[in-house]
């Protein structure tokens, strides 16, 4: 489990707990919607650049994909981004409160997928 990210599956729903060491947010959603959002982040057509090009021309091409999930609680939308950067890709969550949490993609996506429907 990535530091600061935990989840608990209860039937059709999943509760994410995002913690940055100073604040913690609990978000409840349908597990299938989170699974679909993670799948969309890896859909073909993902814009890529090798790390050297990204460093030389950071604004040339968007190096992220975005998906969103309608939350059950709190009310609102959770925005997920897979961000391609030099080093491991990142999984970023933007909550309805405007808080942003980042985790390394490989560990976070693997952990979440283990709790989600396939």
C-alpha cells in the first residue's frame, strides 16, 4: 500500500482515504466507477514523450490523461490524472475540496486494482 493511500471495499462501494500527513480525506464511490476511471487513464492514445524531450519542452504536449468519478460522499467529483514525468508516472487525485494528492502510479494503481472489480 502506498504511503498516504488506503482503501476499503464494502460490497459495491469503495472508500478511499487520502492522507498527506497534515490532512485526511475520506471519499466514497462505486467500486466499478473507480475501476473504469483507472482503465480510462491507460487507454490507447496516451500522449507520451521520452524524459529528455519532456525536460526540453515541458509545455509542448500534455503528458497526462484525466478521468473523473462521481462521488457518493462527499457530494462532488473526484478527478484522477495519470501524469507522465521523468521517473515513475504519478497518479494524482483532486478532491471536491480542491486538495491534490499524488502517488507513484505503479504502486497506487496496483493496490487499488487489487480491491476493484475486473
